[in-house]
């Protein structure tokens, strides 16, 4: 039986997020007759570890701010992980992010390591990267040193090859998988469009929102429900200036609430200029929600004909596409049916099995 050692990098950093959801789904669904997962850490508040899969770790209550608590967690967990990489018994190492703290020990012990690349956003949009952020050079170094790379889409694989000149034979494409929860919360809101995730820069949220503002005048009951980080003061000020504050709703949703949000939305919209994959697309497909996407990056690869597309650089295209979807029930029904069929290509079991195939080759 092979032991796969994962580290705590992203589980310490994220409470919610696509990266930790991916790793939690992978670790806790490995075939038990062939692989065993180990993730050495003491502190964890990650939702998917502690709530979705029910694993319990320590948590401190002071300071109240999670970012400050996270610094304490990181110091403790990093030392635990360093010790495990140096001295514990494992066959393959699979880090959850790009800090190369482990590299010397892994190479010294001649242990293979696998690196998952979810996207090349920082490389494509370096203007959005904070000046002290070392992700780009760290990622470049680990991609060069890794025994094998998993890319979550063909689009991400092409980016790795194009930007870094990596040998394509070193990269396996393993699409994300999704397993829906058994039950959903009751309906939370009436007539709304759903937006999921961050809203900064390349996510294109504010340009999209500006483009679709005329629809509010035609549809007085329409709301935009957003998950992810709470609205910033600058966003709220902008909403007020646009006179749409009463049309925007933010909610910090758990799994059951997220399922409800998808199932009762008029549609899910993803206006981003760039994504590595886009797990919310799978969530929408599995929850019978019509999908409206920008015709950019990996979206056509992931959604195929199960979505309606718009030009994310064209305000009229964004407005017309949403207007058509909101006003045409037959189109929404068609997209629901196509989404249900498309979702079968992205099972959690398939993602785990294809990842295990990578492990078996090492």
C-alpha cells in the first residue's frame, strides 16, 4: 500500500476555496485498498476538512481575526510538516501549494513529488500580484523539479507549456470532479442571478455588473446574489452610486445553502477573463442550474454546449446574453438538461482514479 503525504499549506490558509475542496475530495476518497493519505497538522479551520468530511483538528479562539489566527496556525503546522517530510514514512509527496520548504528534504530522501497546477493566473495577470508575493518564482521552481504535474484542464496545460516551456509529456490533465451533497436548504431568495467566488480584477465582476444594469430597469424583482468575501466599502459605495444597492445580496453559504442557491437561481453567471477550471460550473450542472459563461480560457472546454456564452469584453454581449436567458424559459430548461448530461463527465470517482493513475506511475 502506498502512502501519499500531503501538506497543510492551503488547508492552513483557506477556510473555503476550490484548491482545498479539490485536495479534501482527493485525500478522503482514495481507494483504501491501495493508498493511504496523511496530512500532518495540528490546527485547521478548513470547511471541507472539518465540516464536509468531519475530521477534527484544534482551533484557537484568540485573536478573533482569522488572518491573525492563521499566522499562528501556519507557524505550528509548517514545523509539523517539515518534520514529516524529513522523517516520516511515505511513498509520494503531494504539496497543496507552492512554498518550496520541502524540496531539499524530498530530494535528499529521493521521494517523488506530484504538483497540481490549478491555473496560471498570476503568470497571466502579474499586475494583480502583490509585490512581496513569491508565488510566481516558487511555482516555476517546483514545476521544474516535480516528478510529475497534474493540470486541471487542457487550457492550464497549454499555459504551463507556453509560459514555462515545460515538456508536455511531464503533464497529465485530470479534470476536477464533483459529488453533490444529499440535501439542500429550503429556497433562500426569490428571482435572482447567482455569482460565486472572488470579484477582483480578472474576475470581471464589476464590468459585468455595470453592463447588465439596464436589466434591473426591465426586471424590478431581479437580484444578484453573491457568495465569497463580503462586499467591500468601495463596492458598496459604487452600488449606491449606481442606485442598485437593494439589488445586491451577499451570503456566506454552507454546502446545503450553496446547493439551494444553485437550484433556485434563474442562472449562474461566471464572467471571468481567466480560470484554470471553474468548479462552480460543475456545482451548477449538478444542481440543475442554467449556466452563463464568458467565452474565455477553459470555459468552453469544461462546459461545452451546456452553457450560453458572452464576450467578457463587450458590455452589449454581456447584457444581451443575460437578458435572453432570463426571458426564455425554454432556453433555461435546455441548459439544465445539457448540464445534467455534461456533469457525468466530471464525477469525483473519475478525478480520484485518474489521479491515482499518476501516483501508480511514480
